[in-house]
């Protein structure tokens, strides 16, 4: 636990939350400032700041829970679909890895991503960008 972390304090019960699920590895509760009612935050109990900091063995528990919560939100709220998102550093209001599970409905006003699109100048730029990313991949 990181003593100053708001989500760590929620996880140990020092701050209130509307708990959705909890197990030995993962906790999920309603976002207190939802995009729509039913917006859930799913996170590891252990304090890690970003997805890149999450140990590989913790991926399945976290994203298995995201999958289960997504199904439950869609069913319980009779949503048309689900939006799943993770912010890392930029737009991450609390520096504790958390996955947003947001119920969606057709014509709900949410338009794709929340920022403007920046297309590639052409196929060469796209291929060069893909090559740079491939070169940076680690096992």
C-alpha cells in the first residue's frame, strides 16, 4: 500500500466506495465521477502506477476481472456495449493502475476516443512508425 494513494486507501477501507467485486488480487468499485452510471474502476490490490509496472503474472487476474465486470455491467444495466480504457500517466488522475469499464448505449453522446485523430502522412510514415514500435518490443 502507498499511504498517500487514494485508491490504496479505498482498497484497505480507509475511504468509502461502492464496491462491485473484490478478491485476493483485484478490487472493483464504482467511479465517484462516472461518465455514465455503472462506470466501474477495476484495479490490482497491490500498488502499481501504470500498466507497464504490472508484473506479468498479475495480468490475468486483472484482465480476467475486467472481463467479468464488463459482462456484469453490460447485463445488469442492459447496455448496448462496453468501453474499456486504461490511462498511463497522462490523464491518470490517481497514480494507481486502474481500468475503466464504462457502459455504452447507442447515441449516448460519447464519441470514440476523447481527442482528435492525427492521421499518418502516408503509408511510408505508417510503416516507419510500426517498425520503430516493433524494434522497441521486449520479450
